C-alpha cells in the first residue's frame, strides 16, 4: 500500500537541514523501504527547501511512521513533528514503473 509522508521543517532549520543532508540521503539510499517518490518541499522561491514529501510502499501506516522516524531529519528535529502527516495514497496518474 502506498503512503504519503509530508513533513515541514521548523522555522530557521535550513542550516541544520543542509548540514545533515548527506546523512538524510544516505538513510534513503540504504533503506529497504520501497521509496516511490521523494523530494523537498520548497519556499515560494522554488529553491529553498522547507520540508519533504515522500511516497513509500509499505504494509501499514505504522511501518511508514517507523521508516519516517528513522530519518536523520526526524531524529535531529529538523522536521516540525506536529506538521508531519502520514496518510494512505492512491496513485491515479503521474509516474510510471519505467521512469
């Protein structure tokens, strides 16, 4: 089942985010969780990251939460935990398996 994970950063977290970006990427690259889509949410300037969105394929919302809680951005409190939303996601159109 697909789950969407939407996380917004704490205000003024940009420098901590950038300092820990490599650890975040290493976590995503090393996980056995099937990441269908992932990337930053940006400010209106379309370049400054202010959060993250991920679509993952797991068996339960609890498994999605466990995956998210292992991310360095979560553990280092870069994401505002009150902003995190993990919800079932239905793919209607967009990417394909070949992309």
